[in-house]
C-alpha cells in the first residue's frame, strides 16, 4: 500500500516537473506583457527631472467651495480653517463646507466657530470617506445647487494651506484645467521613521508621476486630498464610495476623457501616521481599494486604449482635425497610463514565482537533480558581489527529495537576495528626493535623513505585502487619528 502511494506521488511530481519548460515560457510571456505597462516610466523620470507645467497668472477670480469630510477631528480642523481664512484669495469667493461624519467630539462646533457651514451625518453603516463626501454634495445640491460654485476643493481635516494656495490653483483652473492636484508636503516629516516614509512617498509621486504627466498634458492621479475639480464632475453627485475614493475618481475621470493636471506652486501640508499599526491598517485599506478600482474601471480603460472614449456620444459626428487627432492619441495614452497604475502586477508576479519558480521548478529538479547550481548565481549586483567575495559555491544533488528541498531553498534564497538588492537601490530614491526637494521640506538633521533613507524601502515592502493580504482579507474603513498641533504659522516660521 505504502509503495503504491509512494509511486503515485513520484509520478505526480515527475508529471508536474514536466510542466516546467512550457510553464516558464508562459511565465516569461506574462512578465513581458506586464513590462509593457512600465516601459514609459524612465522617460517620465527624465522629463520630471527637468520640467513641470507652469501656469500664467489668472486673469479671472473663480468662485469655489471647499469640501472637508471630518470624523472626530476637533484637534486639527480649526488650524485648517484658519489657514483657509489667511488665503490671499478673495474670501467672498470661497465657501467652506464641513461634513461632521458620525462625530462623537466637538468637530461640528469647532467648524462652525471658524466660519464653516457644517452638516452632521449620523449613518455609521456606510463608513468610508467617499460616503461622507456623497452626503455633503447632496446637501450642497439641495441648499445651494452644484452650479453655484465653479469648482470644488477637497481637503482632509489635518491639512494646512500655504497663504497663496488657492491663488495658485486658480491659475490652473483659469487656464482651463478641469481637475488639478497640488504639491503635498508634510508637517510632521521628522516625527519618526514611519511618518518619513509617507512624506517621501508623496514627494516621490511629485517627482515620478505628477510633473511629467502634467507637462505632457496627460493625466496624473488624485491622491486623497489637496485637489480641485470643476463642478461638471459632480453634476450627478459624488459617486465614489469605495475604500479609496481617490483612485476610483481618478480612473473614472480618465475613462471619461479628462486630463488631470498638477500645480507645482500650490503647496499644502498634511499629517502622516506615526504608528506602524495604524500605517499597516491604512495601507491594507489602500491596497483593497486599489483592487476595487481595477475591478471597477480596468476594463473600461483597456477598451479606451483601442476604441477611444467609450463614454463619447457616438451619435455626434466629430470633424477630423489635427486637434481632434492629437486629443484622441492623448486620451488613449492616458487610459493606458492610468491602467498601468491600476494593474496589480505585484500579485501576478508573486503568483508566478510561487507556482513556476518555486513549486514546479522544485518538481523539475526532483526529476533531473541539481548539477552545479551556484548558491550566489550572478543575477543582480548583490549576488555578483557575494559571488566575488565567497567564490563559486556549486550545489549538486541526485534526483529525488533532496534535490527538491535544495531547489526550494535556492529559489527562496535567490528571491530574497533579489529583493534585498532592489530595496538597497531603492534607498537612492530617498537620497534623490531629499536633494531635489531640499528647499521645500523642513530642515532635518543629517543623521535623521540617513535613517530615513535606510528605512524608506519599508514603504514599498508594506505595499507588496498589503496587496497580498488585501486579496484575501475583508477590509473595512477606519479613521486615522490626527493630533498634531502644528499650525501654518509654525511652518512659516
């Protein structure tokens, strides 16, 4: 009986091992396909190094509403509202709306004391920030009408605005832009290493995403707060209620053909989490929302690449001109570019590694044995360095369980060394950001900068593992506590 079972497993492992060659070919084809979604990034990095879009001073002042969703934010919302009052933009053209979303503190009272129009929401079943915004825009439509304001800003309660923030954003709006995001700085950059990873991430987004896409008149991405959009975007209300309403809003706007621009001169500050537990919770929510946005809009963006704007009224005939031709190219590229940011490539890659490189390959080695595979095979700079230090360390094993176990260990080691090499190189991004943005971020002692460069890769490490977890976890929205007492005056001084 045992011999029969052993023979069965032997034949099964050999059969699985026989799939390695075609499996590797399929895996390489899939990875090559995913590589298409990153082929343009290097060009963006080069453009971002030298250029960002500039906007001429506005000729007109436009009327804006500011939408602020807040849940138990009495500690910080007053400072945001005071920074809005300090704007050099005509105050009569700014109306501030706050939705006190299921608050158990004095958020609503503080908001009203500081001149905001505050609506209180008591539906704790629909908990996301998107539901709070949906409620708020319904109240604005009921009491004022969406068209009463030309554009809408969205801020989080912990934000602080530079004195000329709205004026600079008005430059972009007056130039005809419908959706604009801005320069996201951090008020507690050096509070600890967790906060620093977030701060560096937002600055990396500016350098690697916003600048080039805005310069090329494409579509960058909205990142939760600090953005402005025209009233036509919410003529039917705010319909983005997923765990990451910003990704959903971005994807849907691009699918409808909108540009999303970036203003490098409009600077605001926000507070970053300092607790690793809170950061892990937030990042898992972001990852789940990322997957939701891909599911909701990915197919539409994919179709737009090939057939153009799916939402365009096909009954309206458009005259083919150079302008419409270039706009068609712009929209299709923007659809591809946005889809590239939504594709969950890290999940596909780890699945292929587990299935093909780890499991099927170990079965292949069970059948064929290991004939001199190097412990430190030269696949990246780190393994090449280790090989030069320790020399060739070949591994041999006859076909069988021993070869299978050795193969599993080697594949895991090579994968780990590859990630370590990549993360060490990733530290250079922090060095680059610190140097390029040195005039805009607060002064930080050199040894803290060194620490933050070393800890910076944890942001992307958490991203990968939160994506894996989000695929299987049921994730719910929970508020992020904000307690910083820093004011815009403190930053200016």
